[in-house]
């Protein structure tokens, strides 16, 4: 589970959506589609049309994984910060009902506006 007390930032790079790990595909519900796939060393985050799924890969071999599901229906508010000329990272902060906030930082290749549009569609 994501440690909401830690205020940890996920630093993410755009992943190849054709190489999304099979273990995440097995967890999707019917009608759920991947909108974005981002990696951070061994960990990764998948944005779907229903939720945010964060995978924390654990152990030396990486065979143990912790999946945190953040459904859009539990998001109370979110904010985005787009990349600039000198600061090429974009940020997404999500506030979840009863849990707290989690922040995702995207390298310049992340499509923060598309992710914002998808989250907004489910909140409004």
C-alpha cells in the first residue's frame, strides 16, 4: 500500500505501453483500459479509465509486488503542474477521501494533460 503519511513522490518516465507487465493486465476489470503507463526503476504506475494502479516491486528478485488501487471515485481533488522550459518535470497531486494525498512527478515525456482529462471526466 502507498504510504500516504510519507508524502513520497513517484518519479515517473513514460513507459512503452506495448510492454505493460502481464501481471497488471490480469488485474484489470472488464471495460477497463490503460490510458498511460509510467515507470520508476522497478516500480510502475498505470493510469486506466477507472483508476490509478501503483506497483511497488519488492525483494531482491522483484517477484514480490504490492499493488495499490486508487479508484477515481475516491478522488476528492487533484492538481497538475505542467512542465516548463527550465523545469521539464510535470506533477500530478491526487487527494483521496480518507487516505490523504499522493504526488506523481513525470519526466518531460509524460502526457499530464491527457491524464488530467481522464481523471476529470470521472470526477465531474
